[in-house]
């Protein structure tokens, strides 16, 4: 294989980076993962993840981790209810078998981000992950790269793989292509102890997901295994809305007032999401990489996941694409079919870009449909 006796540095310890490290280590590769989190016990934010047979689950299978996944996923968390803005349930997977396939297998099973990260970490050799290593800069050396981190440490590697997400600091060393704004901005919130803090929403969830639509806006709510819920409001907005709106998003009263004004005709049921004492908000303008992006392959540098093909979340493909990237990149680096690392990386990137372009197209279509006047009809047609 072209990576024989080479040191590989993966920058970023998300699902994509950790999956890649696991598969490469299974084949004897010398791998380190540099992660900015202080340690493995940092709370992992975000909603649950639905893994797909052809991507995320395929990568876990190739990584030999399906037993660990089955021990940690959340049966029932994949069940969806579609509602209108008045909290009326229009479609309910809790009363159908539509989410099941022959053999009682679950279509797109859900797992919380924390347990997924933990099972991947536990599959790696000791000291593989170097914690508290936030990337600062890197420069070429005779044989590869010197990486520098904000804590003052440094490391040498023959090959560097950027798995450092949407705001990748390494991507500019590969391509100058920039993402474009999708037209939708998300306000994300987390409510802890939801059974007590938001009992009506908790009962509506039934341990699964809610997709509510109305007035060309969306509200997606997901339950988590720790008793919390995560929600995302989606609105058509100017790219500069966050900086110009004057809202202090650390002040829940201001955010609640914005919601009441922006979601004027929505049921008061949804207000629970903004009233909890511990609710926490994050703003997320949604960007997407150009679907026709291209660049010249490097011999010792590449990227995966959001660093390579950032896109909005409305097709549920983000983590799945990252994990499939990890699988396909590992296959190219471990194959005897390529003469050198540049050829292996070029083969991976060509395939990855084509796949990302198609998934990105579908995602943008879905993003527009779910934030238009026909969102509910579109969603019901998807499930039918």
C-alpha cells in the first residue's frame, strides 16, 4: 500500500476522522488524530444522527463496529411525526410500520453523537487521539508537513487529512473555492431535562423526531438519550441577518420574543422550547460548497466531511457523507492499485466530489422545498 511506513495525521476527531483512523489502524497504518477538545469527556452537542445503510452503516460495518453500534443505538428514535404550525400531527410513524424493513431491521437507525464518538474512540489504539490540539498552522517539510497547534505543541506527518469541519483551516491549502449561502439560517436550541422543562413537547416527541412546517418556516425537534431535546428553527433570511438583527442570542427572553414575532401564527405549544431555565442557543447560517468544485490532487494532503463538501442538514447526509468519505479514502490509501499517494488521493477525491455534487443537489432542493409554501405537502409525499 502507498502509505507503508508513512505517518498520517488526521486533524479533527469527529465521526469522519475517527472512522478513518479506525480503518487505517486495522491495516497497520501509523495514525494520529489531533482534536481540539480538551478531553474525551467534553459534552457532545447536536441532535441524534440517523445512519444510512449505503454510507454511515457501511463504514461502521467495514470498521468492524456493528456490534458496538447495535449496543448503543436508540430504537424508536428514528420515528418521525410531521406536524403543521398549529402542532397538529399529520403523519405519525409511531402508528405505522413504515420505518421498518424486512427482517425487523430499522431503516436509518438513530444514535446520539456522544455514544457514536465513544464507540469509535474505544476502537482505537491507546494514545491515538491527541487531545487539546486545536490546529493553528502547518508548513511543508522535506518529507511532508509540520503541524502547529494553539497550545504551542507541534507534530510531523507524511500525510495530513483535514477532518476539521465546516470552518476548516486546512481546506485553503487545498483549494480557494468558497461555500455559498443557501438562503436559510437556523437558530439551534437545546433543552435539558425536557420531560420537566418542556412536557408538552416531550409528549409530542415520544422519544423520536418532530418535523413542523408553516409560513415557509421549519421547526425540527429531536429527542436524545440523556433526556434533553435539540431543536432547529429554519427561516429564509439574508446572509447578514445574525449580525444585523440586534438579538442577543444568550438572552432567552430576546430569542423567545423573536420567535413569537417571526413565527407569529404558530401554536403556543412551541413556546416551551424557549422558556426553559437552561435553554442554550446557537445561530447557524447554512452554507453549501459549489456542486462543480474541483482542484488538483496533492500527494500528501486531502480532506473529508464538511471540510470537503459542506451542505445544509435537510437531507440528513452530513455525518453519513463524512463516514463514507473515510471508508473510500481508506480503500484508496490501502489499495495496491495506485502507484503513489497522489494517485490514491486523486482517485478518492474524484469519486468523492461526484458523489457530493449529487447529494448536494438533492440537499439544496430539499432545503428549498422545506422552506417554501408547499413544505407539508412535499414532506407527506416523501413519506408516502
